[in-house]
C-alpha cells in the first residue's frame, strides 16, 4: 500500500524532489543523497571532530550536530539532509548507556540479560523526552537550511536496537541476541515492544521538530532467518509505519532479501535496497506503488570517475522512475571525495 501524505501548506522547500518521489509524483530526475554523507569523507567534518572529546559530544551538542548535518549540502549539493545522530540514542534514553569507542564502535557496559533488566527500562514518551538535544539539533538545522532541501530524521528498527542492547557491542553473529529469541521469546517481545513504543514517540517528536521525512534502519535484518524476522522484526516495524502518518517514511532492512514481500506490505513510502538486490526483482516482490532507494555498491566510489559515472547511469536505468538514488549502505569513511562528487553530479545531470 502507498501511504498518503498531505503536503503541509507551510512547507516552502526550494528542492522537494525526494518528497515528490516518495509520494509517487512525477519528477524530472531522480533525487540523490548518501547514507553517512555527514562524516569523515568531508575534510570540514574531520577538522571539527579533531577539536572534540569524541563522537558523542558531537551527537549531543545541537549546534555542532546541525553544522555537520549541513556540511554535505554545502559541499556535495545533495538533495536531502539527514540529521547527524546515532541509532543508539534510543537505548540510552531508555536507561542503557553506551560508549562510542574510536575504531571499535559502540559498547554497552551493561546489557539486557533477564526480565528485571527489561522491567527497569523507561519507554514511550517519557524515554523519548530525554532526547531533547536531538530535537534541538533538528530545529536548528531546519532553520539554517532555510528550505534548501528536505531534512530526514531516522531511527534504528527495534530488532537492530535489541541486538545491541543484548549483545553489548557489534558482532559478526549477534549470537547472544539471537539466543534470546530461542530461549526466552516472551522477554524478547517485551523488550521489542518497549523499544517500539519509544521509537514511535521519538520519531513523532522528530517530525514536530522539523523532519520532513523519516528512515528506519534495520542494519542487522539479514542476520535472522526468515521465520524469526517475520516474528520478531516485521510486526514492530509495521507498528512504527502505521503510527507515522504525517511525513513519508523509508524502511531500509539490509540483507533482508527473504522478506521483500512482507516489507512491501508495510505502510511505508519507500523501500531501501542494499547493493546485492536487483531493482527489477524487488519491484516484482514489493509491488508498483513503492518508491525504491539505493543501491550502488559503496566500493564503486573507489573506482575511476568514468566507471563511477557509467555504473551510476546504468543503475538509474535499471530502476526506472520512483527511484531515490543512494548507495546500498553508508559511504565508507575513507572514500575519496572526488568519487563521491562524481556520483552525485552524475545523478544530478541525469534526465528521464
């Protein structure tokens, strides 16, 4: 199904391509943005990070988060900004603090092991209200953008958030989190519902603060078998999609090739694709009324500019219309800036 979005009469955007595609409207060219576009590919970001104590200081300082959100708009001229934040602010708001360790990633000193751990977690509106610094960053960014491009807000999908809360850090297998689904499914559902309630409240507050569009990242979707993804992931993403009715919403479930039909039945506007998926095959499985986002291999941006341009144009042709151009995952930190610019400029020069 296609979520119906009524454009606010107060919306005054100079470039609304991405919203028009998400709403199923005609556009003269596909819009383009990159996941992780605000980051180490930009020298101005690296210069700012070098002055700070760490990643979390940047996330939790609204003026700085707004500054780095806008950097890729100035430098790359992409068609959307995405607020600089982290999916793990949700467990922190619920009472499970994390650390971001340089070159290693997130680490939770305490993890979810038993029912008592879940019982003491905050959830819903009360937990989401703890993230005022995110909403402040959105409001500042919205003001400073001045209507140049839409602003995207995001959250992690409940299964991915649970994975970190139980595992305590990144993992190749997430065996602790997956074990919970087998050994104590009732507790897993209890935790997933708390995460979902908090995420819904959080995303609604993001919209109130200025987000024009939302994206849900299920980064660890592909680590589950199909039956478990259907039981422990899809129902909670569905709750989020059903609850968000004011702005377009994108669901990006990485490596979830086995769940495309179920993803296509969600009340979302756009389905994000990783670089392994063929857009024509996806279109057959999700139906004709969804926009598709993706899905260039991030490593292609290490190639020479002629190959980047040719491959980007070929990808756009494979997708046809109803396409938001992006990578199949976040841009890698050491990606050469000229390659990123070549990708963006190729898309912006394309005409249907």
